[in-house]
C-alpha cells in the first residue's frame, strides 16, 4: 500500500506540472559561476533562492516561497541538500532532505521529518501512545513547485511578485496510533500558492503563502480529526531584510488548523539570521515558537539549518 500511495502522489504531481517544463523568460542573474565541463551552474544572486523549509521546499524555515530551489537560472539546474534541527523545551524535531530546481521553473523536493517525544513520551498514556521515552513519529514529504510568472530579481520596475503553486504529499509512519488519538488519516496532500517580492533598492523581501491543509502538527499527528476534516486555507508570511549580499535577518508566521480535541494546536512563528558565506553553503540560525505541541504548552527553541548545493 505505501508504494501504491507514492505512485498516486507522483501521478498527481505530474498533473499539477503539465506543461511546466517551459523555460523561464528572465535573463540569467549575476554572481559567481560554477562550471563542470561545458555546463555552468549557480548564476543566481546568493540568498535570492531562500534556504529550505522543514518540508524540503525552497523558501524560509517554516513556509515555502515562490522561488525555485538552487542557484540555477533559466538555462541551468540547481540543487540543495539540507538538515534542520529544532530542540524544543520538551521535544526534538529533525528534518533532512533536499530539492532540485530545473531551469528556474520547476522544483522537486523530498524531506524526512522526525518528531522525538524525549522524556515526555513516558507520560502520554492518556493519548493512547506507548509509554516510553524517545518515542518517535516520522513522515516522508514529497514536494513539487511550479513558477507561474514573475522574477524576484529582474522585475524591479514593477510591483508584480514572483508567483508559484505547489503541493506536498505527506506519509506518516504511525497510522494505527494516529487513528487511535482521533486523526482521520496518516497520509494526505497539501496545496499552496506563494507570492514573493524582492525590493532590491530597499533590501527587503516579502512573501505570502496560502496553504490548503488538514495537517495536525505539520502532519506528524496525522490529518483531520474530531474537530474538522475539511481542507482549511491557512495563511503564512515571511519578511527578510538583506543586511549585506550574504547576510539576512527576518521573521515568519504560519497559521495552522486545530483539528484534534486531544491535542490543541497553536500558530507557529520564528525569527532568523541567514548567512551564505559561499555560493554553495548557507547557514540559518533562529528561534522558533510552536506553542502547544501534543500535551505540552509553550514549546520553543533554537532553529538550526544548513544548506549545501549549487
């Protein structure tokens, strides 16, 4: 069954991307060039591709942006591998994976997410969970993104943002437990549209994303529940200020549905510093606020992310 679900997911993503291999119309960006034989990579300006969000897509840490991952321009392919670690008050969250951007038009991504209950795991009998420390929920996230129009670098004479649509397919590994606590399913699709605008003269980047989702705790507690099982449109936003060509500071906010009576869910937000000292390496350090997670309130902690790619 899992293999069948992945095939269905990929087929749906293919429908979303029908016709999407058309090349972008914007010219190549400025920046250091990396070459391999006759092929060239990494012509895009640093930091304009964002970093990698916890679901594997290019953008901020919590929310995807309309940018296509990697440093490639319209005639190039770009790619990134990433790892993210968020140690909260009572839990640990890990995410790792990568994405590939084709011709500044299409992006494919993958992330593996792990949620560790740490010592709290021994106190979760009320939720029907195995009462042992370091109990984990994991999920695989397949993603696809298509840039529709706009270019965040070259459309400086217009207020037109870069706009992209995307989808995630999430598959959780704890189906029996998720249904026992009230979740309706252990896998689901999410859909989103993002608009990103870079004001180069002001050194400011703004992003707005609208996501259709039924996820509980990003999907780590399944999808849907006793309080609701319909897709909800949840807004997300990011703003960043470019201090220099290689350094940016910013903040993000992500609203989330509240489908499970047994596990109240709050919105999430973070503040961050992103540093890209080299064309192929970037680091992001931040502070994330996730509110109530499962049974524990006021969950917050450092956000640590590293990206390697071209």
